[in-house]
C-alpha cells in the first residue's frame, strides 16, 4: 500500500475530533458490525476497519469523500481529497452513487438537530424500553438510536415509535421524517427496492442535501432554503374551474341566495390563462360546471399521471361560503374534498411536489371595515359585487400544499363586472411581474395581500384581505425561462 495513501489517511485522522469519529462510525453501521465499531476509539483504527472491508482504498475514495461531506468537514474534503461541496452534491444526485443509506442519513440528521433538552426528553420517554445503564448523562442521540435498533423498536421499515416520540417532543423533527418518507414512497411508486442506494430523483436530492450544517468546516449555503424542482416542460397542469352563469341555481326550488351570474369572471380566467401559459403550464379550463361535474373533472386530473411534471395548479372561480364552493346548479362542493384529492396517497405521481390552489370565493357574508389612513392613491372603481360566501382547514394536513384565499374567513370578496376580481387580478399582475425576477410564491402573495388590502369599496369603505395558508417545505419559484 502506497506511503502517500497512508499519509493521507493519517492527516485526515489527525484533523478529526471525538464527536466526528462517533458520527463516522454511525454512518458506517451498514458496512461494519456495531460490536466492532464499539471497540474503535480513534480515527486511525476506523480507517483500518474500512480498508479491511474494502470501503476505502488508494484508487477509490468515494466512500471517504461522502462520509466527510455528511459530517460537514468540507475543509478536509477540499484540502485533502481535492473535492468540494458542489462536486459532492452533483455526484450524489446521480442514482446509485450514495453509499450511506437514506435511513442512516435521516437518523444522523435528526441527531444533529436535537437539542440537549430534547435528548433528555427522549431518554425519559424511552426509560421503560431501554436499559437504564444505556441512558446515562453521556449517552448521545446516536447512542439512543443504536440502542433502539438493538431492541428492535427502530429500523428502516419501522419508524413508528420514533415518529410518535418526535411528535411529542418537537413536531419539526417529525416533519423531517415525513420528508424522508416521501422519498421512500416515490421509491415504491417507481418500483425501486427499499434500502437501495440512491433511489428516484426526489430521494436522491434528499440524500444529496443531508449534510450537517453547523459542523466544523461547513458554511451557510447548506442552511439556505431549498427550492422545489421546476424544470419540466410543461411544468404541469393549470386547471381552471370558472363558473359564470348560475341560471340553473336560480331555477332551483327553493332558490339559493346570492346566485347572480358572476360577471367579470371571464376577465379573471383570461388573466390566469395568460400568466400560467407564460409560466409553462398546460391550461385546462372548464366553464359553468355543476357540483357533480366539478367532482368528475377534479377526479380526471387526480387519476392523471403527473410523473414527468413538477407541479399542479388549480384555480377555482365561483360563488361560495365557508368551506364550500357552489356548482352552477347551486349544489355544494367542500373545498377540502377537492384539495384532499391530490394528497400523496390519492395522487401518487404528485407526492413530494407542490400542489397549489387559488380560490376566488367568499368565506362568509360579513364586510370588512377599513381604518382611515392617508394615501396618495387615486379613486377606485367601486362598481363591484361579492361572490358571497371557506375556511383554513380546507388545506390537507400534509406537506407541499399552498392554498391562496381571496379573503379572510367569514368575509366577502369583491369582483368588478368589467375588470374582474380584486384578488385574481392582483395575483396575475404580481406573478407576471415577479416570476421573471426569481421571487418565490410566498413573497408574491405577500405583495398581493398589500395591494388588495389598499383597495376599498364605497359607500362604507369596505376592505378585503386575502389569506394564504401552506404546508410548503421549500421555496416555490416559477421560472419563466
């Protein structure tokens, strides 16, 4: 074995501290028996064990590079191995290149995020499951995970107890597990074997970004919020459900209240078509649907294969009330029924991808009163109507949803018969202006809130305030190019 290679391993081992050795041993548990790793007390012995297993050798340092990347020792990665963070990120994006399993990376990532007080809580809650001698003050979170695996209460196929503990201690830890499980779910969808190195694209991206952010030698780029992939052409479907004529509802006995035709809604639909076409979405518009036709149309797109798409958008323009939109026949459709159709369980090809809903409908009958402030704005067009009568629990309790509401719960929203609705027009204008500048959707919706809130309707200066709610895990940006 070359002297240069041995010198390289020696220099790296000299730069590692005890806690980093513990991390390296944990990440290598799939290759070296736990009993053997327990006996290793210094990095040189660890590297010898890896050489015995054929995991590192003079002509192949890929596993060593990945280990240093995972623990955040980018300085050693660059100075000793001639690699870099970006190079490793590109490398680990390639299916099959990651040698540390996603499951092992998940546990390591959780251990890095858990505070000292949270570690005490884990030990307390596991007091009856694990030997007390293994839960002493020196026991780390990685030690706890190893003991849980030994007791058979934690494994790649069994995260249930860990999830229940995280739900009690820190819900953000639970969300990290669920994010990992999205990758597992996509593996099952694409037919890959659980536990395989790499996995489908979403899981590979998760693996590539699983690196300690505050370890020695790391830098702040890893703490930057990741953006959803948005490179497919087309990006996805933009489904527009546009209800204008409510003659069928007015013919009903008893006649539903406030079921006038929604004059001006076609102006909104045209603006949505224009903007989302520029954002590279396929437009699917349906006009004047009954409640049953709305359900059938949504089911068509629930069953569609979105595998090669990055996103799904649904715009609903109709009359409504709290938690409800109306078909043109005056029959009700719960908003939650529509959004839940696109959860990962009900629409597997959209698992882990953003699902965006914009709803132009009132949430009640109340008018929102404004507060008098000075303004340099000119006079508004006050020839407006309401879409009388939706609530925040309409969004599924699952990641990757965004629900943009025209107004606050219990309040009306306004529509100009000539110029369209305050909300949809502001939304389209800001999307058209801000997307080419790379702004994310939540920044854009904040600007929409500001613009709509400045408008007022005479004679009593009624106001309107839109309200987004979301379970997005990443930045959502719609590139124009």
